[in-house]
C-alpha cells in the first residue's frame, strides 16, 4: 500500500499584486506576480479569487513549491485580496483598467491630488474629481458609475464567500442575477437550485439557513420536493411513486408529512410537477421528463403505424448480392433480421457480443445504399460513433452533433427544422436516455425509417430512463433478438464468458494457455491494486506487446475507495508516467496532469468539438500563455487552466464511462469493497468492452455476488406503459 502523501507546513505571504498574469472568471483560477512585503524579488502566486486587480493587497496561505520550468512558486490554499493601502498600490489599482475613465495618466493625477483619500472622493465627493486636470463632468460621472458597479460586484462576491460559496459558483450566481444577486439570495435562495447548473438544493439550503430562512417555509419544502425528484432523475428514474416521493422529501427536509403533501399539491397546481397514473398507481414527474416520455411514445407510434417507403427490393436476391459484396454470407437468423429491416419502417436489433449485429447492419446498409436510400448513422458518444464509422466505412456522428447541439438546451435540428435522410440508424442505443431520444425523434423527417441497434443487457443510460429496454418490453416496436453465437466468436472466451455472466452463470475460471479471459485470485484491496499495477506496467506488455498506456484499460465500478478510479489513476500515473525534471506538469482541481498522461473528456464541449467520453493524451504544457494540449486521434485541442475540470486521468475509468468504447485489453478489479455496485449488467458491460484480452483481478466471492445480483437498478419509468396505451 502506498504511504499517504506528506503534508508540507503551511506558509503565509503578504504583498502587493504587481501583475495579473492569468485569471479566468469561470473558476477564479489565477496566476499572480506579487511583491512580498520586505522583499525585493517578485514571486509567482497560484490560487483562486473571484476577481483580482493589479495593485491589490494580497494575503495568501499555502505552500512553497519548486517547478522544473517556472522555479519557485507559492500555491495558495486560501487567497484574500483587498484594496491597497499604499500610494503605489492605489495608483496601480486605479491604472489597472478596473474603473472606466481612469488609465495610468489619470490614476497618477488622482493619487497626487487626493492621496489615500482618493477612494472616498470617488464614492462620496465625486464632484471634487473635477479639480484634477483633464477630468470634466462627463469623465467624473463615468468614473463614479463604474466605481459603484465594481463595488456592488465586490460586495456580492464578499457575501458569497463569507457564506462558503466557491469562486466558480459565485461567478455563476453573479452572471445569472447580476446586481440583483443579493436581493435574490435574501428573498429566496432556493431559486439558485432551479436557475443555476451546479448549484443543488443542499447548497441553496445551506445559504438559506445562513440568511435566516425558516426551516418550515413553503419555499424550502417545495425546493426539497423538486430536489428529491431531481436526485431520482440523477439515478436514472423518470418519476417516483407518489407515496415514495412524499416519504423521501419528508425525511430529507425533516418536515411533517402533511406539510410536504400540501406543497406537492401546490406544485402540481402550479404545473411544476406532473401527477400521472401508471397501471393504476399515482406517479410524480418533473414536467420535462413526462413530456419527453410522451413525445417518444407519440413519435414511435406514428412511425410504426406506416409501412416502409423503400424502393421495391427482392430481399432474397439482395441478401445474396450483399454477401458477395461484404464477403460474409448470413445465417438464417441474420437473414431474418435483414428481411425485417427492409419490410418495416422501425426495427430494433438487439443481442450480445458475437451474434453478428455488425454483419447484419453492414448487409442492410449495402442493400439500401445501392437503392439510393440516404442513410444517416449516429451513436450517443464520440467513441461509439468512431467505432460505427470503422465498422461500416460510412460517416457516423454523435447524436448531439447530428442534432447541431448549441449548448444550454438549444438544438439546431428540431421539429421545425428536421434532419435530412431516409434511414436513420442509432447504435449503442442502450446508452440513450429519454430526453435525448425525445429530441432525436422530434427532429426526424415525417417519412423517416429508423433502425435501433444495441445490447439491452448492458447498463442502461446514465441519464433518466431505460429507453431500449422499455421499447422492447412494450412489444409495440418490432424487435429481432439475436442469440446465436457464431463460430469465430464462439472460440473467444471473452464472448462465451460474457454470455455466461448474462445468464447468471459463473464463467470458467481455470487458466487456459491460449485463452483471452483470465481470473487472478486476490482477496485484499491492497493486493489487488498492486497486482493491477504489475499487470499494466510489466506483465501484459511483456507477454502481449501491449502499450501500457494506449492498449490497456482498467475498468472499475466506482470512483472512491482504494480500488476506485481516483486511487487507481494516481497509482497508475506514478507507475506509468512518473514525474521528472524535464516533464512539465500542472496541478488543478486536485489532479496533477503531466505530459504523456492519458485523459478523458468529461463534458460535451461543442466549441472544442470534444465530447464526454473522448480519450486523449497530453502532448504539451505551455506557459505563456499557460495552456495544456491534448491529442485526440489526429487533432490537438488546447485547454486553459480554468478548463481543466473537464479532464480526468483515464488510466482507470468507471465501467459507466467505458460504455460505447472498446479496448484491446481490459482489467477489472472485483472486490466486496464494491458491494453496493456489484451487479450482473455492470460486469457484463465491462467484459464486453475488451477486444483481445480480459483479466479479472480479485475475490471470487465478489465475482459470484456480481453474477447472481440482477437488480439492473430498477428504474421508475412510464415509457413502456405509454407505448402500450391505446390511442
């Protein structure tokens, strides 16, 4: 077990900000050049502050560090900035450009005239500013108005920081409400949870408590009810049974059940909640999720009701022709799937690994492309779209890119401006949540055909809903379920073991010399971690010629604990990409990034054209201006320090994050430490991510537990029932 990092003693630094090298409003991250008190040498200070101006007084607590490129730096854990109290600092502060109407020349004149009283003059006796050469009535008014605006910003930021709100959240609050921020916070802090991404009920509730909002106020109870439903949506649910929501909200709020019931009624009346019966039981929805389910069901019923509009095709002749083109003749079960695709406007093709989904899809595409059918391919993630492109040799896009997503819920393609095409193919459809499916279906042209491909036994979407499973269970959309494993795939123990797990059977764990599936017995978490490090760094590269960074992927059920992504990424980074004096690095958001690291993009960033789940490699860290460069395939993307919260180390990923991806080699730790998350579909998904080799490392009891447990994280959704409802 690696020893915990030693904590260096905290130091203090006080001085004047000479220059602001870098500052980002989004996170507050800043790089400052500071003149310490009683010292001649200017030093570099790294920290976070909501706003920073040259000339301000700086008080910092943190540690001195030695950087290979930049030399000695002060990394501030706490950074306090205040107006300067020296004439030199005041002049630099006024000359910084913070106050409109004052540049270097007027800053000097104002300080010479009023000295340390200059701030008082600007705020309370601004008419006297006209005593300064060159300052007339117009400039004087401009100076005071700008000063008062900056003072308002400063007071808001100070209030937010005093109430424990981080710099990045403070910036978002001010951007949302502007000068009304304090009024909003004092009147109804729970608006923050509704209006601002990243601020939830608990943060708003903490602020409310500090500003004196009563614990039984209607605003608090309503916000708590909404939060309980939002939390459920975060766990994949589209709705909750009404009695369950009432119980959860009462426990969350420590409130009387009658109070919660009263406010639920208020929210339903105000249309901020939707009450809907499913199979005779009352469920409560957030309106947008109820709307999404109904939209998906309505569109699919409309499509299914109409016959296909393809040109006339002799299916038998077309299948024979396509087999010659692809070089892959089809088995009878596969031919059946192709015929159904040609004879129906909507079809689902589902099945596990090795059952020939890709072969069937390629046959369908060859036949329809020869008939001049315009085909559009899409998948939920960038990596899934890339795999689709490689397997079909046709362009494939992410669903977001296809729909021209513009951020903040805005889409370029929608019902009023539909997509163009005849056949739309969705791959890896188990990953698509109900909101994205609703948006996609709304953008389909009236005469579209739809082919949905996926493995319904994999993990459901991260977002709310279980769309693929609900479509299949409803019986309203024709579905071809493939179960036959073909000869080449049947020789792979990855494929056969995945199917055994899916059937609830423990796979064969005996070692076989030429196998592609192995189990290494370890019981203690520390032993499992050290075994994984040895496999990645030494044993697998030596035996299989794998590149340890590019070819081997560790997949784990969770982020925390010794065998979570955070701990494993630190250990694997140290083993595979250790620091040295010639290797540049940058530390942000608790993670050290080095040149050579494998990283994953964790949010869709449409400006950079990188998407959640894209994996890249850090190729450079530059200083002037400070930026980090990541190579994704053939593209290099720049990140500023304030954007690094979009990146995480990717030596180890959660199994959820791996969906839609394939890797040459996958290593999976299995321990009872992961008890809460161990479950059949999770293990099945992890195994099916590997192309050439799977290594399970851990406790056979944990493996047995995962195989037996088939909760599939039951989700409360209404899509299946909605599809089955007669129109």
